């Protein structure tokens, strides 16, 4: 089954074409039955809503080989729910959860030879998205939509093992209060590109964004949520209506509390208290957790663990436990966390 032409250990995070993708159309508010196709291109009218007013949203999840050899996906029901929530906010007819899960299953099965073997830390990345596909010129929602789910093999995020990153507090804002920060809309990323470019030019891997209203509280990074560990080993994560609800972060909180026995708390976190934390990490599907070694602020550099190159013990334990659950080496807190596909 395995695709012998792929060097699993040298994969990056770049687009490559696999065999099949799932497509479905929504007309008159109804999602029609989808199907697998081979064509990786899309032909659209020049005035399609996605081109004119950015009516588009996406999700991201991974399929990989568990220890027992089964191909599995981590909590795809939560991606389905989040995509439906995003649709609602963007005036896109909600994609039914069953259809999302069926697309995941069909695409993984049809591209099974691209799922990296167990032990490579590589995975088959799944990218579901929806675009407004019918023409609009006055500002309004489209009448037709295109849903597509494609897959591509991607490499391990940490090639040389878990390594801390340096980040900086951005002068830009990611999301407005009562805006779209809590949904997975493409538009949230278009406006983060410039801030990201500036951070990278200064040697930082990511931005820390603050709340747009007061610029006092920690929100999140461009594409990952924060998790902090206090000196007395409590797990704390920012609470805000403009943060994207990361499935990785929500899972880590359950794991921390129910499996590892840590106290966990979701609350507003001021930037000026961050220096009191012992450890910091960024969570998202791509890396599970990226340990943060240093945060550059206008006033000072905050260094965690007394050494910006050291991965904190609690962050490391959380990372190992969640990855262990994903790979079927540790029992999950609930049976439906790891969904078997093939
Ligand atoms: C996707 C995303 C995350 C991470 O969410 P996961 O479900 O853990 O992958 C965090 N922040 C933003 C802004 C995102 O778009």
C-alpha cells in the first residue's frame, strides 16, 4: 500500500498533489451529495464571491498511522463542528457534520498510499475548505458554494526533536472584539501575513497578538493558541471571545487535568504577568505544542526555564502524552478521540 517513492523523513510542509479529492456543491442553501475526483484545479467565474469579498473558510487536520498499524484521525468531529460554526458566521450554508466526516474518510481511503508509516512522525495533512463560487458584485453572500477536501503528506514539525522558538509581541492586532477571531476564516490569515513577515525579518518564528481593545491581554499567535505553566505547575490558558478555539489546546487541557492530574484554568492573562510563568507553549495541529523559549516585548525579553533553549518539563510531558494518545500508545480520555479510518 505504502507509496515507495516518498522519502517520509524528508517531507516538509509544502503542497503536493495526491490522487483524489472530495468535492461537493451547495445550491439554493442545500449541500448536494459529494464525490471523489482527480482534478486538482477549480474553474470559477471571475466575480466569484471568494475572489471579491473573501467568502471562504477552512480547516486542518491529520491522518497518520497508529502503533497498531491502523490509519486514524484525531477528533475530526470537532473540526466538523468548528467548520459549521464558521459557516454560520460567514453566511455560508452549514456543511453537515456527517458530510464532513464522510469526506475525511473517503479522501484518506482513496489516498491511503500517501499515509506515512508509523514511527516517521510524518502524516497525511487534510485540508477541507469552502469557497463562495457564484458571481457577486454588490456586497452579498453567494448563492452557490464549493466544498473541497484534499490531502498531502507532510513531514514531522520538529525534525531535530522538540525545540523552543522565539516569538515577539506584535504591534498589529489579529482580531477585533465581536469580530471573526473565533472562526477559521481565510481573511484572518490574509491580514496576519504582514505582521508575520515583519516578525520573521527580525528573527522571530511567530507573533503574540494582544487583545485589540486594550492591548493588555494575551490572545494567541497567528495560527496557534497559548498555554502557560505557572511556577507551582498549574496550566493556564487565555480566555477570550476572539481566540480561535484550538482543538489541540482543548484536548491538552483535558489531558492535563484527567490524565496527568494538573490543575487547569482558562482566564484572562495580562501581558505584564507573563514573565511570572515558568513555561510557555503554542498549540495547534501542525506541531501539537511548540515550546516557547523567549518572548520579545517592547520593554524586555521574557525568557522561560531560565534558558531560552530548554524545553520545560510540563510542556514536554503534555506533548508526549498527547502524541502518545494520538498514536495509540496511551489510552485516550474518551473512546471517540482517535477515529479509525482504515
Ligand atoms: C487552526 C488555528 C489554531 C489551531 O487549532 P487546532 O484545532 O489546534 O489545529 C489556532 N489559532 C488559529 C488562529 C487557527 O486558525
